[in-house]
C-alpha cells in the first residue's frame, strides 16, 4: 500500500539522518522528535488502514444492498405486470359477458300470424304451404307473410304452435315442417254430425341459421281462414 511505502521512506530518512551526525550525537539512540513523529505516524496509518477496511466493507454492503434493491424492484415490476394483465383479462372477460348478454337481450325473435280470407281455404287437389298473411307480431322479421315461411336468423331453440278451425265436411291435415322434414302434425276426419273441428299442436325445435319452418296443408284438406281462428306462431327460446 502507498502508506506502507511512505512509512518505509520516512524510516529510511530517519536512519540516514541518525548516521550523518558526529560522534557526539551517535551516542544518542534516537532523535526524540523523530521517534515521536514515527510513533504518531504509525498510529495514524493504523487508523487509516482500519478506516479503509471499514470503507471497503461498507462499499461491499452498499453494493449488496443495491443488487438486492434491484432484484426487489424487478420482482415488484413483474408481479405488478402479472396482476395488471390478470386484471385486464378479467375486465375483458366481463366486457365480453356483458356484450353477450346485451346481444342476447337485443336478439328477440317472435312472430304470430293468422290466415286471411273469406270463409275457408281449400280444399285443393295438391298440397300447399299455408301463407299466414295476417301478421300480428313479427319481431326480428324472420317470418315472411309472402311465402308463409319462417327462416331462422340465428342458431337456437325455438318454440312453434299451429292451431286451426275448420268445418266437418272435409278432412284436415296440417304438417309443420323443418326444411323438408315433418316434425309434428294435426288432423281430423270428415264428420257430418259435428259441423266444426278444431285442432293444433306445438313443438320445440333446435334450428341452425337458415333453417326454414312452415305449415303444409295436405290435398283435399281445408281450414277456416276468416276471423283469425287459424294461426301460426313461434319465438326464440334460447341461442345455441
């Protein structure tokens, strides 16, 4: 160390001065002032070395503290980012659920329509699709009063009903179709003792978007068209 070298230099200088004196001064063991100086200087150097060691120890501790603090800050940052991302994801999920509920609330599909005419409709010599032109309700505009066909705008479970009133002089056969497939029917036979017949049916159907539902009347059948007694109705129960 620099201080040790300086000490050796001072000691060397003191030794040189001691040998440069005459014989009278050579009998003296040491210059009192120089000896005191060397003792004091040694004590100072010892304190300096001690302080330097403590300073290095403090610097090492400070360095360790800085590293620990950096690690803590990094961990806190990571934890904060993780929690923030988790909160953002939960918020996004909540927003999606709200939008889904709002969409379901906004998606209302309900219709109800009656046959219109004077007296009965039919009989015909061929099957026909009954066109219920008297629209009472058509929320969502999924039912067409021009074709008599309901077209599912979205996938879901729907509920349909059909009712009719007719005279007893002809048969009555009504079929509710999902596309080309008959799902339910209602019918009655010819009777001369009973001048009026009533019938109906209902069904839950799972439909895909674009599926078509309609009522077909068989050949030689007839139903009453006036007074809103023959109806076709349906509504969306739940989306799928």
